[in-house]
């Protein structure tokens, strides 16, 4: 493959990835407003398009044309960099996620991946340390929040960013530890390899998923709790506790810069859902349904993967409409005094059984 062809393919993949992800983000917001509205006996978006389906377009246009106010005395370079850093890291991390098995197109074995690295032979290759890349990129998002609070030259924003940074760094520890058990039983850091290790079947119709077959349900619980806190969602949404911090670290942001922080939050929700699906629920594995035509069966892995992502996003929304917010001291105590020791215990027990089996 020539350098020009490689560049063209890379640009097309980037455009498709960003387009699909931003569309998913926009309609996740719509789904959240609609679902929480019904939970609270409201209609939610209903006026812009049928069932309010055009509401994300209206919101996007509103943010684009709103007056963009930059307060005086801010550190302007860092003030402008913060939302960009938060959004770019959120959008980049999804690029490492494989969404389907290897398919054969025109005699070429091609892994179905949101974006991929195309080598000279024309094959798309999976990153062999994909989970580490995702964890590294998502952890950089805390810099966007910290810079937003510090550069705004506002005490409210500074306090909000400090609390948010402390929360995210604290729960990153438990989140990372919750994945070690899966890595031990899978024996690889490749996301595609982790899914391949779950494609077998055991005990009749029970899937060979890590959450069931390898007893990683405790790790799954730890991961989900840490992920809620990592993405600043209820009941861990202290960075957006309006009544306490006047909207926290993004108090001084408006228009599209304000929207970029929330686009990053919802993009991180999608990434968290993808990682949970791959690590614990078998990725794109699901019933084969042999009675369907072969052309339809080729798309089934993508359907199963999408259904699992939708499930996790709906759980996010469901929790938001159900649970109250933690106090900050409760939030930190839950992370360090409960989740962290539990995650360590899960790693030790899993390592013990893996050593015995070896």
C-alpha cells in the first residue's frame, strides 16, 4: 500500500469514527432526556422532529451560534486548551476498540475495528496492548478538567476541578485493578485476544464470558462503580454539583466550549461501555442464529456488540433517574475503603486460581 493510499484510508477511517461516535453521543443525550423524562412523568424532547429525534441537531446549532463569552483575566491558552484536551482524549480512546471478528473481504482477512492500523500488506492489525492504550488516554482527561478550573481564575472553578481531579484519580486505581483479573485469565493485553478467549461455550448454553465462566462478577461490579465515578455520573457526579459548586470546573465556559466537556463525558460513557462489553461480556459474541441468511449472519456480531453497548448506556441513564448523589466524603470513603480493598482481593484470588490451573 502506497503512502498516499494509506493516508486516504486513514482519513476516511477517522472521519467515519468521529461521525459515528458523535452521532451516538448526540442520541445518547436524547435517549437520556427521553427516558428520565418518562421516569419523572414528563414527555422529554417532543417538539423538534417526530418524537423529538431532531432535538440533538437543534441543540448542536444552539451551541454553535450562542455567544461565546471569555471572562477577563483567564489564562487564555490553557482556558482554550482544556475542553479540547478533554474531548480529543475521549474521542481517541474509542479508536482502539474492535467491534467485530475477522471477516474476509475480497480475499483479505480484515478485523472489523472502529479504526485500525493498516500495514503494507493491506491488513488491519489490532494493537496488542489495546487496553493499556485506552486506560492511558482516558486518564489524560483529568488534565482537561484540572486545567479548566485553574485557568478560569475563579475560586468556584478551581475548587470544582480539584474535587473532580481527586475523584477521578482515586477511582482510576480501582478501575485498573478490576481489569487485572480478566487479563490474568485471558493471558493477553489485546482486546481482540480477550474476546477470542471468551468465544467458547461451557455448561450448555451458558456463555464462556469472563463475568460468568471465570467468576469475574466481583471485578465487573468494581469496574462499573469505578466507571460511574470516572465519568462523573450519578451517584458520583460531584464535579457537576450545581448547588454546591455553581457547576464546578466548567462554570466560566459557554457555548461550544461548554458543550465539549459534556461531549467528552458521553464519549467516555461509550468507551466505558465498549470496554465492559469486551472484558466481561464476550464482546461481539452471541447466538449464531443459523436459520438466517448468510448475509444477515455476517452482521450479527455487530448487532450483539451494539445491543450490549445500548444496555450499558441505558443502565447509566436508569441509575441517573433513580439514585441520589453521594456526599463527597462518602464518595471518597467508598472508593478507598471499600472498592480498592475489594479490587485487591479480587486480583489476589484470581491470581491464585490461575496459578493453580497452570
